[in-house]
C-alpha cells in the first residue's frame, strides 16, 4: 500500500517550526491543555475577514464601502479587549479602514474565489489552506490575495517567504488549471499592498521544504500516538523559548514558557 499522505495546513507546519512543544499541546495531547483567553487582535482580524467575505455575497447595488463597514459592526465581538470603550474604538477603526479599502475594489468584478479552500499534493503530504481572495486581473492573470490586520509593517519579503501564499498559489493553479504565480498581502490598517511574483521553481522550493517537514512530523506524530512516556514526549517535542512565548495560548501550562512575561490580551492591537 502507498504511504498515506500527511494532511497539513501551513499553520500546522508553522506551529511546529515555531515551537514543537506548542505543536504537541495544540495538535496531539489528549485532552488538549487549557488554552488562554481570547486575543483582541484576533477578534479584529476575524471580524474584518468575515466582513470582506460577506461583502461579496451582497447584491451588486448594495456592494458599497459603507455596507462593508456595517458588516464589521454587525459581526463585531468584544472578546479580548480591556473594556467596552477600547472595543468600540477599535471597532470604529476597523470599520474605517475596511471602508477605505473597499473604495479601491470594483464591486462588479467578482473574484474567482472568496474564502476558497485549495489543496496541492507533494510526494508525502497533502497541503491545503483557505485563500481570502483569488482575483482574475486583466494583464496580470490569477492573483492570490491574503488580508492582514496586525500591527506589523509588511515587506515584500513577507509575501515572498510565506509558505501559506505559496500553497494557495499552487492549490489555486491545480484547482483552476491555470498558472498562478502572483501573491499579495493587503494590510488594511495602512492600505499597504506588498506582492511577489513567484516562478514555478520558487513555488516548488516552498513545497519541497513543506514536504520534508511534513514527513518528519508524520514520523513524530506516529511515535507519539504509539505511546511515549512523559519524558520521551518532552524530549521529542522540546519548547523553543523566545519572546513569542508571551503570546502563546498554552503559556500557563508550559513551565519553560512561563519564564517569558505574558502579554495582555489587547497588546497586539494595531
């Protein structure tokens, strides 16, 4: 029988690369250790992504920037914010930058996909993910778009080095049966767009790296599920202590991670 492909979204691979201990806690441990509370910046990102997806479901006459802002408001949650005042402040801020962004989008030109799940296979892995938007632009061809709402300033390197965007491009090419090499990050708070034009070779490089990582993770996952002592599991999935531990949802149950000061739930707001 052929070896079963290892199913993985780019986020799963990225979690393991960032910290094997966090990966084990989130994907393998049963029961899953307690997670921390909600992060305000995740709340913002979720509301904005849902609004931008649902905007395309509106009838064309209602597909206005103001309608996009209203979708942010109706889908808003106050989870993770310090108080209602801070929540309202960032709700109104998100509403404003969604409206400014949609003013640059032609509502009559439907994307090829919105929140579309695509997948691609390598020798040992089945990689999949959900692209925020897939455009078909005259003179440019198919373009994969990923929305960002965080406080980090994005660069071309972020688009070029993103495994997720490379997987989306390869998966879209497989699904649409068209060449897809252009990927873009759209940072809504600043209105910045950074993009990268991949080549087939650069996408293959991303997929080859993901394939090798997936194969190693498949071996570790199987060994863990077959049975490891606590000491063996700790050795196989070591913590990578770093400043990012302050953001980890498992920090409270990770001894090494607790050595890094915790961030407040609203510290990641743009």
